C-alpha cells in the first residue's frame, strides 16, 4: 500500500505521533525533522495502512465518548459530571506544580488506596526529550515535570499499556495522546480498555515545535546544541522559563518578553494544533488545567480548573477532599469558558480553518465533535491572510530565520500588537477600564474563593 494520504498529513504538519503504530508494526520509528522541528515517521513507515487509527485522518468524538462513558456528550464541552476549582493542601507540592497540583495528588491517592499498580506519564528521557514512561511508586510522582510545551513522541503509551504485566493503570496525557490511545483500542484491541482504571487529561493551550526552543537560544545568544532541558514554568503560579545546559548553567527569563512572545507565537505551533477542536480533553475521565479567571488571579501558587467527566472521577475528587488532600469548590462550564477562551474550547478558528482548507483543495481531517454545530465562523479574508502568513512562517522556520520572523512580527504591520500591549498595561495599572470587565461577573464572590484557596 502507498502512503500518499499519510504523506499529505505529514506535509501539512498534522502528524501528531500518538497512535498505536508500534503495535501494528513493532519496527515503527519516528524521527525528529530538523527543518520542521516536529516528529515524523521514518520514510519506510509512511504507509496509508496506518490511516485507520490516525486521529489526524479521522476521529469521531461522539462515538468514542459513548464507548468510554456510556452516553453521548451532555454538553458542548463533552461529557461533564461536575466542574470544580481545586488545589492541593500541600503548599510545597502546589507551589512547585504551578497550577494546583491536582494531577500529582490524584496519582498519590490512587497509589495509596491500591486502585492502581502503575501510571503512564511523560518524563524526561534524554536531551530535551520527553516520552511516556511507566511509574511504579509514589516516590516518582513528585519528580514528574510541569507542563511540556514542545513536541513529544507519544507512541510508547500503548506499547507500555499492552506489554506491561500490571493490570491497573492510570494514564496521564494531552488530548491527542488520549485520543490516539482510545482510537487504537476501540478499533484494534478493545480488551486493553480493561487495564485503564482512570485517565487524567490536561487542558491545553499550545503545542510548539522544536523551533520555539531553537529560537529562544538564538534570541538570547545561547548554544542550542549544549542545551539539556527546558523548564517552561514552575515555582509559583506561572513561574519563569529556564534553559538548562549540560554544564549545569541556566538562563532564566520571563515568558512575556518581546523575544519570548515571538518564540511562543501561534505560527510556532505544531500545525495540527491550529485545527485542534479538543483542547478540553473530551475523552479523559478527569481533566485538569490552569484557572486563568480574574477571581483566581490573586493566588501565588496556582489553582486548578477541574472537569470530572465520569462518575468515578467525581467520586475520587470528593474522597480526596474528605481526606483533606485537596481544596475543592464546585463551579460550572462557564468558568471553563472564561478561563480557557471560547475560541479554543468551541474551535471557532479550528473549524473555520479546516473548512477553508477543504475549499482550497488542501487536506484536513474528518472530525465529528459536539462543538461542530456551535462554533462561530471566522471571516474568509482573515483565514486567507493567516494561511498565507503560516506558509511563509513555516518556510522561514525551516531555514532557521528566527530574527527575520522577529522583525516581521514587530514591524509597523503589527501596530495592533503594540496597541494591545499598551492597553493591557494601562488597564493593569488602573488608568483605563474596558467595558468587557464591567460585565465580567464571577459565579462565586471573590471572597468565597479567597477563603478556600491560597
């Protein structure tokens, strides 16, 4: 079988390296493409026989939700039992985790109550390299990294799940990691579902190529080849970014500098993320992310926004609260929308851009999701402009012309960016108040949140 369609997926930057390709072909391997800054299959494994399980080719979230939770999604955000604000009662764990430490507290609880024998979570395995690994005890949990924003090869997830002798797992993952896992399981090996006690999903905002890391090194005049690790956040609600080198030296900087804003702009994202309609991790039992709303902004350690999609996940949260392991306050889906922004959750841009790609004859995946009939269309002129800039940016990235991108971003064409930054500063120091904030009411009084969370 040829790989013409699979090659289109790769060329468009939609390959995401999460599915069970290694279980179909044990010799399957990905490689990091220096030009794109993304993982791709080695040439000999580009074959359309893999399309059957590829989430970049076709995925039906409504069908998968039915198989996992036993019902159709009951909201536009997927299946939801309850939504909460939450935070670990362990200050140091919370402070280090940066956003409530709910993932780590849940893992500890599941191990301590013997509900699981092992966990699958991403850990550092080499220079700048992170992969899914098997965790066997509580001692390993606090050593897990905080958010990883650059591309990860997730293909080991299913390999670990299938080949391990342990029969009770919790899987911690991004939306595409969990999507790819369940897509394979229900199409090829349904019995593997029995080994999963719980899935913990991450609410996602960005997913960058390796060009982000390379650009940061170029902008700060650092040797990328000597770089061992990057820590995007930590020690506080957001924390600073740290570049850590093989000799132990570090470069520490804020993520909101002019240089950083270029390296973290949307065009540095893995293109698949630009058409991602599942940033809310619709197939995970328990979903955790940052609470970015103004009523939570006072916290110095961070507060988690948590979606319990299954009854089991909801029970676990409330049992942890009874054991005084976490602080928990019930909220609703509107809090999720205010925190994560409706465009990301309902896929306004993603659905519109896929429609545009179809119109101009380019490949886009076939997706069925609850938000498909609820998104707000983006003007075609805006999509056309974005597509044009994206193609140019991808060319400049492949050539390593990061300073040229920097100049273009901050040219006079970017007057809107300067205007936005100035307005944000003026608003922050109280010189102006925008009308949107006059009507941005919270579901709970600020006082109630402050009484519960630190």
